[in-house]
C-alpha cells in the first residue's frame, strides 16, 4: 500500500492550489500558490509544510505575517481603527502576503524608491517608513520577531518658522486688493488652510454661537469635519461679507474665490517687501502667535486640528509661560543674602 503524500496540489483555473494536513493533526491548510507554474507551487507548498512542521513538532516560533503584525498593532489601541490609515493602505499591495522575516533592508529600500516615484517629498516617504517601524516594533514587543530591521529615514528640510510683526501685517493688508483683505484676515484669525477659507459656505457658519465647520484632509486621506471657534476678528470679517453671496462667504465680483494665492496676492506681497511669505505661512503665523501668547500645546493641537502632537511642538519654544514656575527652582533660598549683592 503506497503511503499518502502529505502535500497535494490542484488547478483552479490557471492557478495552482495546495493543501496539506497539519503535522499535529489539528486541521488542514488550503491555500493558493498564486502561480501558474507547477514546480513553483510545489516548492512553496513544501516550504509552508516544513514551516508548520517545525512550529508544531519542534516548537519553533511561527513566522508571523505582516498582516498579523498590523492587526496586533491596531488592536493595541482601539482608536487606531477609527482613523483612516492611509500609509497602511499604501503598503498593503507590497506587504500583504509577506512574512515578517521577509521584511528586510532590501525590501524597505525598495519601498522607499516606489514611494519616491510618486514625486512626493522626503517627509511623506518618512511617514511610510515610520508606519513600518511602529508596526514592527509592536511585533517585537509581542514576541513575533527577534529584532526590528534598521530603518533609516531620509533627510528633511528644517521646519519653516514664520513670524509676522504687526507692522508687517498692516503693510501687507494695505497692499492687498479689497477682495483679498477679508480672506487673509480670516486666515490669520483662524489658522485655516486656504482651501478651507475660500471654500467656506454660509450654511457652515453660526455667527450667534461664534462657530464654523470645515472639512479637512491630508493628501489622499478621507476628509473629516472639524469645528472652528470664531474669535472677534473672524466674526468681524464674516460680518463684513454678509449679503454679498447666498452660498459662498468669500467672493469677487459675485463669483466664489478659489485661489487666495493669486497673482494679486503675489504682487501685494512683493510691494510689502514680504516675498518670502506664502499663503500657507499665515497658518504658521497664527500658530506662532498662539504659542507666544500662552495657548497650551494641547489647546493649539485642537485649534489647528493636527493629528500629531509633534507638529505642535515646533511652536513650543516660542513660549516660556509654562516654564515660569519651574524657573524659580534655580533661585537661592537665602533671598536676603542674594539681594545684599545688588546694593
């Protein structure tokens, strides 16, 4: 009587499928080889059978998959599942069928180049690399891998820090055409990005409650709605625009303004001697002023709708109010002796 082969393969369409019983008799594995080549299918099946045999018979650690590591990372904090994980979606076509043991330096460098082909900045590529890193670190912490491969981030340009004095602001405003003045002032009042300012509709504004709603997004990430508190300047701007258009808040000759950084903006900026200031820099000016006037990092993160605290920390050095009490720790307790030297 011939001995039954542990592995069997069969065609499903043009793709070879393989199956085998687990060495400990606990079940049967059925999987697609994803190839039309019979020899490759048999080789893959043999490797898988050997892996399972070593795990079940010798107690070797299972060779966990990337997807298993991702699910473990997501399960650590339930709120992660509620957000659109764009970087995981981008990685999925490349890593969904990979084992953690296959994610090495060469594969990571390949992913760098694939992302670079999209013409994105190093910061975006680094975000992808950081996603890989946190998933693999989670896998390491959960004893799914022995070590995390080295992942070297790409150099990024230093973060722009833009300060606009009141005199510079007044000079810029005075050079702007009248239809751009309310747009720039509203951006400085709220810190909103240009698309949120120019795209603001009246049905998203509640002047009585001093509140507005906008949708924000980051690249291909699905947009989400946020609330925007309206300070006195923002209210004054909105009051000046009432009755000009039934739908859009900001218009020019009864038509919605789509681009606040138009030729007129650039010309006014040049006349004001502020050619280095971009429209997006108005958001940095807004955040810097908040930091310098004592707004906490937590409040600023919510006001700016930043998902990461790291983004807000770039403004933290502009304020020392939160360190004032601690600064007294260096003062001598013998104040009489100290003051005697000052007379």
